[in-house]
């Protein structure tokens, strides 16, 4: 992959383009488009399509358009249009001045429909939706012709005009392409290309009482924009003969439709319909809930555009559907942040530790390197005092073998500071809960002082006097099943514990003014991002992006040793 994140590895789509170059099919032009329907927020699957369409155009010195497929007025909203634009930009792609709407072409689409009627290739059909379905036949049974199929052209023109003028009720008539009722491909059995819908459109208002079907509007929109390679997902393979038929029947510029496998992720649902249910039924806080696979959710969680682009690059483009392990997406953000996120100390479940032989009023400013993987990131000062907090789980009164953290009588190093020894445990008399540890420190062992003394464990900590209280949210997957789509009801396997909120966390003072959206590694806890929505000036909220346990790297390592 190149520094700008574009796809440079070869895939079967590039091979098709190379062949087209050789045969001069489109005069060495590559013009693609990303065509979202503005009926929901974009998700990680769309990111794959965006990276592919914009990437392949960039690689071949071509262009990529952004086109809103807004042919269904009842489901679409302006809010979605705006979010889609923001998401594509955030991913790092630029459509220049080529942002279009299928609704820009409603006049042209209508004229072409009239042309199809005039050439005997389309007719107005009075069958109900139910009847059309019955007449269509099945995969093993040919369809039957509609009794209206052979209407004279004049009558079709008149009825279509009156459909347009709003004379008829919704569902009473449709315009159908006249293709072949016995075709083995159901999509070619006189598909509906226009329907009556008395709905207001977000851009054309009440001007239209008929709206084109997606399968009709899409090839024509592609053709009008001079798209050369119309890349779509596999389920449209069976629609390609219809795509081709429409362009042939009209005799207009003919883009090549190419299908690729859609992205599926484990423990995730991707369909906008299901994501909308999660939002509308309150299972999540919104489209941008950090647990959502939406671009806005991933952004809020703390994913970077670079990590998403490199993930899309890694998964590649194939012709067969498959399921990608969510661990691979998590791996991509760890790889990205490893060398660029500052490493800081945060205590999520604090336990007080008093260093009895440390002067009471003393504050030492200790030097802490920001990222050992990236010395250019420099260092910062961290205050050290007599009272600090450590992680509750880093102390064990009855330590098992090989417990290298703190235990009665044992020694550990406090990161960037001194070696300490646990002398005494204080407990709540009533509950028996450990409330405080008393320790001593060895003044000769300050980090960076050249002390040779070594101990096995190193703990992160924060100075009690300087610590900043924050809220931390730890996420796990939204579903308990690997493939929620396979369940009868995907909502039955929603994980009730997908968000754990910790309200008494303490972070080092350098994070007091952490900017919304900035990312850190909390030593031993993972990568975190300052929540841009719920953070207030006095109460920072941190989302955990991922833990440090890279299961994908482990899987890859195991694969390699097998080979
Ligand atoms: P959904 O089923 O989630 O509603 P869609 O295909 O109806 O998705 P569109 O807005 O029509 O959503 O999709 C815009 C583009 O993104 C299309 O070209 C579509 O093929 C592509 N796309 C959608 N989902 C995925 C996915 N999971 N993987 C790859 N590409 C996708
Ligand atoms: Mg769709």
C-alpha cells in the first residue's frame, strides 16, 4: 500500500481494467462511482466499496463520482446525505465537483421510458403487485404474459402520461420492460421499471407522482455520467442481464458492471435495515454509538481513517462471499496506533498505595518517554508523590506462582519511578476489603539513574494528589453469536454486557486537557480515544478502542509456523 492509502495490489477488477486498456474498450478511461442510497449511515462494508471505487480510479488516473441513489422517496432523508458526505471525506476521498443524485436524472429517465414505450419495449400493466408476482413464475416454472402486454403503443403512452400526472392510485398500474416471460432469469421476466408513488421527494418535492425502480435508474445514471466500470456487490450478478438490456434497448453508452463479494464481519450485522432497528429500538445510543460498525461509530470509538483503509486493503477483493474475523479490523488500529499514540498511565480500578519512607510534601517530576517505538515523540514529566494509586488487580494477597505484580513482602518497579516493597495491607474491618497498601521505596533505584537493581514486575500508577478523575467505557462485541444474521431473530443474540462503564478511573495529569478525538495507549489496558460527544470540560470520557491483546497477530503467527 502507498502512503496515501490507495490500493495498489492487483485484484481481478484491475485485471479486467488492464484487458480493457489492451482492447481499448473505453479509450484507456477509468471512471467509477460510489452509489449509496441515502437511507441510513455508512458502515464498514461501504468503506470497502469506497476504498475500492476511489482507489481503483486513483490508481488508473481516473475519476470516481459520488452519486446518491435517491429513487425511493419514502425511505430517504437529508440527514443521511450529509452524514454520507462527511464519512467519505473523513475516509480521505475526494469526489471533486462530481457529486450527483439519481434524482437529477428524473427527466431524462422519464424520456427514456417514453422512448422504450415508443419502440415497443415497455408497456403499462394493470395487474396488482400480487398478480404480477403470481404471473412471474418460479425458477422451475416459466412466467405467464400479462394480459396487458400487447397494448398498442398509443394506449401505453396515454396511460403512462396519466400515471405521471397523478391520475391513478398507487399500486393500480406500473410500467414494465417487455423482455421475456420465459427467461430462466427472473429479473428479465418483464420487470417493473416505474411505479406510482404519491410521496414527496427530498429534492424534487411533489413534482413526480411516479418513481423509477433502482434496476432501471442505475444503468442509465451510470451511462449519463460516463461511468466505465460499474462496481457492485455479488447479489447484483443476476441483475446484470437487465442492466445490459436497458442500455442496449436505449442504444446509449454502455458501462461494464462488475460484481465483487460484500464484506461480512464476525459478531456484526451490516444491513442498514438491521442497524436502523438497533438505533430506533434503543439498543444503542445512535448511529454513531461506538459499538456500531458504522463509519461514524468507528470514528467515535477512535478508529483512524488510515486503519480502516489499510483494513480494506488487507481483506482484498474477491468473487466469493466470506466472513472476515473482526479481530482483523482490531489488528489494523493497533498497527496504526502502535507507533503514534502516546503511552500514558491510567488506573481503571484504583487501590491506594502509601510509601511510608517517602517525604510527605515532596513532589518529584519524573521523565516519561511518550513512545518507545517512536523516540521522535519525546517525553513528558509525570509527578511522583508519597501517595499513589495502582490497579487493584495488580495486588494479590495470596499470589499464585509466577505472579510478578505486587504481593505482601514482594517488590515491583513503579513505571518511570522507583522500586517499592509491600510492607503492610490495610483492610476495612467490616467488609474485609483491602483499602490501602503501605510500602517502602528504595531511593537508589530511580528510573534513568543508572541503578542496576532489577525486579520482575513493573506497575503503572498515578499520583493521588495529581490524578484526574475520568470515566472510561470498555466495549465488547454487540452480539454474542459469530453470525447474528443466521439467527431467527438477530436481536435475540444481542450482548447485554457490550458496554462496561467505569466511573472512578484516574489518569495522569498530562491528560487533563486531552482533546476530543485524541488517542492514547493506556499502559497495559489498550488504546483509548476521548469521546467527542459525551466529554465535557471537567469530565473527560474515554472510549476503549481495543485492548492490547492482538488475537489476529496470534492467528497469523500460528498460520506461519504451520507452513
Ligand atoms: P445495505 O444492505 O446495508 O442496506 P446496500 O447495498 O443496500 O446495503 P447501498 O447504499 O445501496 O447499500 O450501497 C452503496 C454501495 O455500497 C453499493 O455499491 C453496495 O454494493 C456497497 N456495499 C453495501 N454494503 C456492502 C458491503 N457489506 N460490502 C461491500 N460493499 C457494500
Ligand atoms: Mg440498497
